[in-house]
C-alpha cells in the first residue's frame, strides 16, 4: 500500500462519523454537524436540540461502532494471518462465545449494564486462557484451533442453558436481543471501560503487522530470520482476544466484520500484513458506522446489528468469492 493513501484511510472514518451524526429522525446537515462537533473549540453556539442529539445520543454509539468495527477487523486479519486460514474469525478461540455467556449470566442474575459488561469481559478472557490450556505447551496452530472450537461449543451450550432457564417474559427477550448485537446501550461510562482494551489490542496488532508476513513462512524459515514464532503468535492471539472480548462485552455478538473486511482489504492493498491491517482498521470502522446508522434509521424499531451485517456481509462475501474465482 502506498503511503499517499494513508491520509485518505485516516480521514475516511472521521468523515463517515460526521455524516452519520446528522442522519436520523432529527436530521442535521453536514456543515451543522461539523460545527456542533467543534462547538467548544470554535465558540459556535449550537442549538440545544442539535447539541444534545449529537453529543448525548449519537456520538457514544458512533464512537463505539467505529472502535468495534476497527478492532474486530484488525483481530480477524490477525487471526487469518497467524493461523494461515482465510476463514479464521475473531471467535476462532471461543472468546465471543465466552463473553456472550458471561453477559447472559449477568443479565440472568439481574446485574446492571456495567456489571454485565465486566462479567462478559472476564468470561471472554477466560475462554481464551482455557483454549491456551487445552492447546498445551506446543500450542501448534491445529491444537489451538481445535481447542477454540471445543471451548466455543461449551460456552454456546451454556448460553443455551441460560436462555432455557431464563424468565420467558422479561429475561429471555433481553438476553436474546443483547446476543444479536446492538450499539443502543453505548454510553461514555461503558466506553471508558471497554475502549482501552480495544485500543491496546489494535495498537499491538498494528505495530507488529509486518511480522504477519514472517509467520506465513514455515517455522524453520521464520526462526532463521530471528523471530520467536511461538511468542509472536501468542502476542497476536492475546491482543485479538482482548479486542473481541471487549467488543462483545459492550455491544453483543457482531458477525461477518472480522471475516469480510480483511478480505476486502487484501483485494485492495494486497496480502501483506503491512497493508492489510491499516486497511482493515479504516474500512472496518467505516463499515460498522454505516451498519449502525442503518440499524437505527431503516425502521421505527431498531434492527439488531448482527442481522444487518449478515444480510449485507454474506452477499458481499459471495461476490468477492465469485470475483476471485473469475480472476483465476
């Protein structure tokens, strides 16, 4: 990827965020949205309604959508590079399933939003740790993937158990809706808890992105270049797992982002990790902000985000596969 594209990748999420702040039942123009966002710096006296809608209602969920999209896309690209598997996703190690169980359990016991978020985060990280324990000391690619499949199945069964024993009138609908994913619960308080881990994990993946190209080589070739393959692989896995657990703890499960966006990035910038990771971060943030805006504006009742990402992501993925097949 050429360096002259970096400013575009940096500005694109910000431009998308400004546009999304103006879309909704209370419509705000692009210029006014920009003025409201920088009102405190420029001294612009924004209308109270516009200021409240932008900063108190839309901005928290736009920030959440941007960071979730960027984080899950970076995590998906990292997993695909580490495991040399084009179908690897952020839930490869069962982290999303573990976090979902933690959130469902917290909601079953009547925990508040903050408690639900913390519990989901703890169980998501525990799922990653359990996968590493099952994989054993060698932690080969196959053993880690198989361990993740087993852990994911266990936590999915536990989620089903929680839904089975939940009150069908009050608790079950809330748990089911949360598991389908939504940015509606976003607040500055929840962002303060979850965003640091997403930023940390994404930063680690971004700074080490060039090592993904070395991991793609055989272990002997990578070792001959002076790289500790096991250590680097573990760092990528931990970083991507922290991102996934934090994302799920704040907005539930969001599918297809970690699978689709890295493939789009490879078609645009090539297969090198140096280009795939920055492209995935930028495009993932843009894609998720657009999905969240559609989710809250398409109908009178908000559509769960995972439904939209599946309905839009699956056809896009099929189109990518057909295009790649036509090229070969």
